[in-house]
C-alpha cells in the first residue's frame, strides 16, 4: 500500500514538472524572432500624434507622466540606477548600476545605454529564474502594456511596450542608441535554454 502511494506521488510530481515545462515552452513559443519593424513605425506615428495633442492641451502645464519620487541610492552595496515597475506582472525592483555577475543575482542591472529616463536606449538585463524581482514573467507581457521607471533626477516616467521578440545572444542591434531622439527602454533575459534572448522594447509616452 505504501509503495503504491509513493509511486503515485512520484508520478504526480513528474507530471507537474512536465506540465510546468510544457507551459513555459508554450509561452515562449508565442514570441517570434526578430523585431516587428512595421509595428515600430506605426507606434512612432501614433506616438508623434499623441505628443502633438498632449503638447497642445498641456502647453501651460507640466507633463503628467513625471512624478516626484525618490529612490534609494544604494542596495546591498551596489549603486542603484533606477526603480523598475511593471504592474501587469506585479514586478517591482531596483536596477543596479553594475555589470558584475554577483549584482545580477540580486536584481536586474543596467546593461547598456544612457542614464535612466534620458534620451537614448536604456537597456536592462536580468536572469529569468523564478524569483519575484527577476524577468521570468516578462514573456507574459503584451504590446501596449506599461512600464514605469523612476530615478532621482527625472522622477517616474511611463513607457509603453511596442515590440516583443527573440534574438540570438550575438545580436547586439537591440542595444542600438539610434532612437531618433526618443527615450526608450529595452528589457533583456535568456530564453530557450540560453540559446536566445527575449527582448521587450518600450518607448516613453
């Protein structure tokens, strides 16, 4: 009787592990390879129109996507570059200004680009293992979802996701600083057993 119970328990555990892996593979399979340039162009056109409308309406007031908020300057011995919040996946974490491997085990880190919320492409890298402040859930994000990035100079800035795709680890195009004067955000994490990278692109709105 006990042996049968143990066998059943082992079968259940194995089934749960296989199911979890299959679901993860399904989620990642939904993300295509390479950027969607047409979507990026459409987003630019819509964003330019929105900027024109917002400028006309709010020409005598301050921007609505900037809030006064201070963040800590240091976390566990590392300089903090910014605070990252993605409500859609309940992610709230610091971004460390370090390229050390030890720092990446603590929090996402600034990988490349200008200072947070400045013109250019601010790139953040993080592991995708199951920890509440890592990037294991960014594959659940969709175009149109919002990301908030806060720093002590610019306050909180709102970004909208306009593309999600996969690239090979050798593809450095995602780090490009050619943003036509826009303020952009790029999230990077491993995928497909580290053979590819998931890229989430967002732009200030």
